[in-house]
């Protein structure tokens, strides 16, 4: 799956939020390639990532392209949860 066709356009890849999103997408893609993620796990992770990206896009649109400090903290917390879920899914012994 091409990560660049997803909601990546909602984030600035040079921003901390954009770098974090790209890293999560890369980790999901690596899990698919290695077979560590099942189709169901991948779909769930992609859906979560798309939701975070959509929220970031909406927040930026509402604030002239920027995220407030509170929004950055919230996105960071969501990405931390997503990161832990990616790790758990990749290491749960289920393979594609």
C-alpha cells in the first residue's frame, strides 16, 4: 500500500507531527512487508492513522495551518497510543 496516497497531504512532512505520522506509516508498511501484521491488524492501524491525520488536517484548517500547543499534545498522545498498538500487533505472534 502506498503511504503517500493516504491522508499524508494533511501534514507538513517537515513538522514534528508530519515526521511522526510518516514514521508510523513506515512502521506499518514494514510490518506488512515482513508479515508481522495480519490484514485485520493492518486495516485497524491504517484506520486509526487516517483518523489522526484527518483530525490534524481539520485542526490546521481551523487555525490557519497551525496546531495549538494543546492540539499538538493531543496528537502526540494519540500517536503514542498508535505506536504502542503497532508494537503490540507486530509482536503478538500472529502473522500474515
